[in-house]
C-alpha cells in the first residue's frame, strides 16, 4: 500500500501556520512562557519542519514569541517594565486612531460597537476569557478602521500581539463580571462628537487593566 506523501512545504503552508499561531497568541489561547516546538507545530498543522520554522521565525520577529540563547521558542513572560511600556504605546497609538476615526463615526458604526459590547457582556457572563479577548479586540479594531490609517493600525496590532498571553493572565486576575466601563464612555463620546472625552475614555480603557497587572 502506497503511503500518501505529506504536503510539500509551500508559502501557503507557511502562511496557514503563521496565521493560525498568530490568532492563538493574539487571543490569549497560549499562556505566558509556554514552549512551542517544531515537532508539535508540524503535527498540529500537518506540515513539515520548513513552514513551521518559517512561521516561528516570523512571529519571533514580530515580538509575539521569544527565542532564548538555547534555541527555546516560547510566548513572552513580560516584566512589569515591559507591560508599562506596551501600555504607554497603546495609549499613544490608539488614542490617535480613535481621534482620527471620530469624524467618520456614523451611526452604523456606533450601532455595531454597541452590539459588540453587548456580546462582550455575554462572554464575560460565561467566563470565556478567549472569547472576551477576541471580542474586545474586535471592538477596538472596528473603531480604528474608520481612522483610515493602516500603518498606525498595524502598529497597534503588533502591540496587541505581544500582549496576548499577558491579557489572558490579566483577565484571570480581574475576574471581570461586566464589560469594561470605558467602552460605554467611548460610544457616548462618539455619539456626542466629543473628542476630548473619546481620547480620555480610550486612554483609560487601554491602560488601566495593564497597569493593574504591573502593580
């Protein structure tokens, strides 16, 4: 009986592995400090070592994974200083994105944000940390897309990627029972066209929890 060959390593295979791992890290599905091996990734995604290696290399370059001097690849365990730095970056980038989005914030966008925030409440009620993180990022991305600033949004997403596993740890510590209050303030500021209020709400939303984790 002939053995069916495994798929050849191709750019498509590498991209599939990269996107799959990236989503898991971004949404906090992998704990801080967890090791990833080529063998394990190859088995999970049914690929050879080459696309697995290329995907890991790309994620290390983005800061989503750490590479030790011994060659161990793992999700980062962020120091308090690093958490503070990333929180400050979120405040700088995301406040600016929200400000740029404000003039284009039509009612359809506000209704969409309200719907997402309602689903966040459902995720929290189920104590589903991964769904909560995913939906929270969807809330922010939906708003920031209206800024029409793709380079700035890409920078924000790189920061989110580095924070993914830590956000899962933060959720476990906070034991949230209701949606972040600042989301409601952001929606109210969008409705009122209140730029200072929007900037304050975004800054508070993206820094408060992270700084609590670092304290």
